[in-house]
């Protein structure tokens, strides 16, 4: 029994230590922000400023009013992002490949960097990489990667309620795609980094009609931490691994408890 107590103590200490380590590991990935400072305030029905001028992948000026002439999926990212930007754009690529509607004809995608350090050359490289992942017939002009100065991109972010904050060399920002009507009206938000083709098709049809729909699902995958105060999402790759280890430790503890000899059984063996 002394050995059993020793094993139980070790298992409990392991579980407590791992739980503490999980909290410590997650903490650096979630810098503190003031409530409402980072996240999305939905501006359904609002019109984006169509007179804003950005730069296309060739460095040529392009006015949003000239570009947005059909239902548009707007993504706001920065091209050196080490967090959710890449999974988000991968999710857009996947839904393009799986969807029934035709990009370039039924809708288009516009990705705008809110980092004024991103250049048209960087945007062109990003665009090339993502176009290579599209496996269906796709008109290259159906997906634009745009850059601009800080004031211009901030004006666009403000118009759709997208709030971000610079944190050192990176940014804290939410993950979502935003649907715009051909007139530049915000019609719907979809959160996260994966999207169902049927949902996207419905959102595109709504955008074509200029119909707004409230957001139903704001949930993000488990490996993305949600801060209810800042309404932001931060990638936490260590959470899954640490949680798995804690579960294993808990199972080991349960196994030791179940294998512990019963008093009645021990007494019978001794009397025999």
C-alpha cells in the first residue's frame, strides 16, 4: 500500500505540474489588450469607402469602387503573419476548390494587407503561391492581393469593424472573412479558418441581392484561443499537446486506483 500511495502522489503531482505548464505556455501567446481594442464589431449593412485607392500586385493604383463589381469575399491579413493568416487563406483556397459557384463569374476574393510594410512585390508572391493551390479552373483576376499605406488600409478596416493592434513585429487581430455586395455593402461575416462550401455559396447569393444576415457561428477551432474581453483569436499550438499529456496522466491515475488491491481480497490471501 505504501508503494501504491507513492504512485498516486507522483501521478497527482505530474497532473498538477502539467496543468500549470499549460497555463504558462498559453500565456505568452495572448498579450493583454483593452476590452474592445482588438476584434470585430460587425457593421452589417454598412458601405465600405469605395473611393479608397490601394495598390495591386503590379504596384498600380486601384480604386475599390472600380474593383468591387460583384459579390466579394474580403479578407484582411498581413503577409508576414505567423498565426492565423495562413490557415485562413488556406481555408479560402479549400472552399474555392470545393465550391459549386464559379470564381471570377459569381464572386471574387480581395485580400488586403493592413501592414503598410507589405509591398506589391510581397503581395504578388503571396498571390502566386495561393493560385498554385487552386485545382479547378480559375481566373487569376478573381483573387486580388492589395497593399496600401497605413491610413488607407485602416480606413477600410474601420469601415468593416475589423480591429487590430501592433505587437512588436507582429499584429494581434481576429480571423474572419467578410462578404460584400457589388455595391460595397457589408452583408455577412464568417469567423474562423474553415468554411463550408454551402455556407459560402449562400453568403455569395445573399451578397448578390444585398441581403444582410446575422452571424450564427462565431466559434473557432480548439487550437485557437478565444479572449472574450478582446474578442480576438490567437493561435496556441501547444494547447493540444499539453492537454493530451494531462489526459494521459489522468488515465494513469485512474488505472492505479482501479488496480489498488481491495482490503477484503488482501485479507483472504493472508488467511489462506
